[in-house]
C-alpha cells in the first residue's frame, strides 16, 4: 500500500473516532449552595434557610427552587448544553435518575462533620452534607441505575461527574468562628486532600469523565467585604476592589487542588479529570464588570438591604425586610455570596467553550442532537 494512502486512512480513522463520540447519558453533580438544585426544598420551604423563599428563583423559574440565585446555576447551563434535562435533586421522591442527579446541598463541605467537631467548629457547620456524605447518597442510588459491575462500568463511562466546588464552606466554618487567616491557610492542604480523595472514590465507582472546580475569589464576595472589611486601602486590589488576603487563600487552595488532580490523572490515565477555573472565570467580573453588562459593578448584591454592599445579615435576601433590584442581569452578585443567573451564564460559557476549562467541556463529548446553545432566557 502506498504511504500516502496509508496516512490518509490513518487520519480518516482518527477523525472518525472523534467525530462520532457519543453524547453523555447522564450528569451527576456534587457540591454546595453554588450547585444545589433543591435538596433542601424537597419537603417544602425550610424555615431556617431564607434561600428557599422568594425572591430566590424570580428570574427564570418564577418561584424558589432551592437554588441560591435568582435563576439558573452553572450546573444548569452545563446540563442544558449537553441536551439533558435539568438535574433533579437527589432527595426528590418518585424520580427517575437515569439521566442524572444532583447531590449538592446548601452548606455542603469537603470535610466530614467529625473534622470540624475535633476543631471545635461544629457550631458553624449546620448540615451533614460533606463530599463523602454525598458520595454515600450516590452509592445508595447506584443499584437503581445499574445492576451488575459490567453494566455499571459501561453506564458510568458515558456519564459526566461534576465535583464541586468544595472548600468554600470549610473556610467559612473557620472564619465565622473567628479564626485567623493563618490557621485557615494551614488547613488548606488537608481540605484539598479531602476533595482529591472524594474524586478518587468516584473514580473507583466507575467515573471516567470528571470536572472539578476550584473555589471562587472569596475576597470579592460582598458578604466578606461587609464582615471583614479593612480601613487600610492597601488591603484591597487596586483594580478589583476585592480583599487581597482572602483572594490569596482562594488562589492557594486552587493551586493545591490543581496539583492533586494532576497526580490523580497520572494514577488513573484512563480517566479525564478537568480542572474548572472558577476563580479566573469570576474575577473578570470584578476587573471589568461593565464588559459583561454589570452596570452596578460586582461588589454590590442585587438582593439584601440598602447599605454599601447591599448585605446585612439581619435583612438578608429572602427575609421580609430585604430589598431586591428589578434588573438582576446588571448585577454579578445576587445575595452577597452567590451569583446572579447572568453571572452563572458567563461562567458556564467559559467552561463549556474555554478558556476556563482545559480542555473545554464541550470538547469532551458531542452534545445530544436536541442540545441548544447556552443562552440566557
């Protein structure tokens, strides 16, 4: 056979192998309030959580769904882009989960409750919803999805697992208990390792394609700016207006997480572990908010009170004393610690198409024929 023909056939086969990749059968999501699609709302509004009350959900769903936003979240946009229905909360009753489930729960942590109890932080962790707890829930669901080891291996090889973000509530537990930054930073390697162990546990359950986000720039959250603001101008980023030391913590966490994921990728070469750079995707809102239509900037919440950052724990979003803007699309922050649907849309687009996931998520599998372009409603 002539070399030119052989080369042509080889390239044709390679092209074919990529072009016919099957779409995902299901998506399974794990995380905290940034990904929760309603696990706390399954049995009705939670009297403790204001996030299960109006005006949450006002933009897209026209009602509270348990999502900590005015509308859809990053995980919703990812699911839509792959042509799958929005993920039902895993605690939903009489539900078919063959196309996916969301185990994320508001207040979820990377570390177990015992970890915080040993450190005297149990009062600032109010839900047993750690990553390991969520994987236990997944394990309990597993027999309803597949019935044999071979069937499970084949089924989960066609699923996408989104693991996080995790870590935000772990650090909140320290800060809300009055602990200093130095103590928090010393626990970062432990918390990151906990995330990596959870990812490895999912791999051992059959996960092949996994997306693992880092944490957001927490020094940009209006809630942090309200609670931990400084009198010293040099403590803030000149362009972003965010608190430097908290963003340094987030950057350190993310760098540690990247390294742990690289180790896992080498250990499990048959998997695809994608780091999702939530930090880089979100910090741009603070550097140039008007470029994204956020004419009210990125340091003021849409829903809260009428103070500088529109954040007051006594008048928090979802309570009777809270005020809410009429144009959430012009705000990046929804309630001071969670983003608006508009912000979630931009973050998801950067993960799906690049450059905030390497490779971009849309390159992992071809979407279903019914998939629509990721757009805002």
